[in-house]
DNA sequence: TTCACGTACGTGTATATACACCTATCTGCC
DNA sequence: GGCAGATAGGTGTATATACACGTACGTGAA
C-alpha cells in the first residue's frame, strides 16, 4: 500500500499566484517607465484618482476607491505628502481627514502622463482588454 | 483662452491599477480563508512550487519560477525557514544556495489545501478561466 | 445631559516588493 | 598559477500591504 501523497498539481491554476505574479510583472513595467518622473505607479494612481474626483476626499472613501485597506492608505500617502503633492486636513467632522491634490501634485501627475502612456501601450500589447476589464470589475466589486 | 488642463480620464483604464487592485482583492480572499493554517497565500505558493519541482532549487531559479525579484525571495523565505518548512543550504558550487521543502513544509502545505480550494472556488466564481490564463501567460512571459 | 455605541482614523507588527550596491565564488585565458 | 570577467547571492533602503488593536469624535436615547 502506497503512502497517501498529496497532489499539488491542481495548484498550478492558482488564481492568487497568477494575479500576483502578473501584478508584479506589470508594476515593474510601469515603474521602470516612470522612474524618471519620481512617481511610482501606485503613487501616480492616487494622484489621478484625486484629480478625477476633483474635490477633497475623506481617507476612508479614497481607500475604498483605490481598493486598499484604509490603514494601508495612511502610509501610502506619506511619501506624497512629503513631496507636497497632496494635503491632508481635518474637516468639520473632526474625525474625518480629507485628502486633496495640490498644484504641485497635479503638475507631477501631468508630467508623468507620457511615461504612463508608454507603459500602458507596452502592457496593452500583452493583455487583451477583455481580461483587463474582467479584472477591473473584480477589483471594484470585492 | 482657457488654461490647458491635462485630461486624466484615459487613466481610468490603467492596466497597472486594475491588476494591482485585483491582486489585493484576491490575495485577501485567499489569506482570509487560509488564516487558520498559518500560511499566507504567497507562502503557500512557494511551498507548492518547491513540491512540484521535487528537488532542491537554486535561489535564482526559484525566483524566476515565482516571478519575484531574487532579492525579494531572499526575504520571503525567511518566515518559511523560521518555521522550518524549508531548508537552505550551499551546494557544490559555493555560490549557489539551494532551497528544499521539508517534511514539515509538505505537511503544512497539505493541511492548507482545503482552505486553498475554498478560496480558489470563491475566486473562480468571479473570474473566468480565459482571463486567468491570459494573466498567467503574461506573468510567465515577463 | 450624559453615556453607550457607532464611526473615522492612526500605530504596532509582520510580510511583500524591488532597486542600487556590495561580496564571494567560479571559469577561462594567458 | 593567476587574474579579468562573469555568476550567485545578500544588505541597505524605501515603499506597499493588511490585521489587531487603540483613540478620538459624533449621535441618539434614557
């Protein structure tokens, strides 16, 4: 009688592994393209969202928009605040802290657009839009 | 004449944002399911790959398989080594360090399989296989 | 009015991630 | 044999990520 061996073969299709590895690969492409701009892809994203929203956003709401843990956002904003790309201030409700993009931040994001477009084009050649939209839908739902 | 405003609308389709957000969401699903096992999804992945390879693997080759930076892997292995799920030893070529899964590691990975399957099933309901395979292909190519 | 409860947020801790840079070892050529 | 260049790997530093837990503030009911 053979010893019962666990079969790990099915783990080849691990969705978590696939999406994490893809995220690493894609992030590197963006970060390398954008290195000269002084903005990481993830930081660029924050600025863009702030710009698109168009008005100061409470921390929690921004976190929800970005799909990051609230506590993660707190630290992710640190480098952006240090560069004075954003400001964080207390609102009427003293519990709420709102995040706003500054002129500097807007300028930095605008300056990074060409690099972002190049990276977006490179990645676009490797992933079809359908997959991307499926992913986007998943991210926003969860 | 209006000031030239940068249009960030196109950034809504940022592939980097989409895949990173999806990775965060999916990782949380796996990690929450697997919490009781004491293994993070990413750690589980390392053990599975080691198991599937079936023999001690040099650091660099393992890093390539996982699609992580070599230097990232060095630190990612730390918790696994601390739990004695893996061993790292020098090989004939004194420069090369090979990583091997231990019996403890095998047992831990096997014990985590049910939780992994549940998470995999949950995520499978939200993403179609085609998108996943496209992603997997991208990750392995890059 | 006050207090219990809910809401908004930060910190401590641990892991994950990558780049720049450094060291140690191997290998082929002289 | 010995050195130049290639190869394998780690460390310093910075960012990204999330959970457990704690604190401050607001709000409605007693």
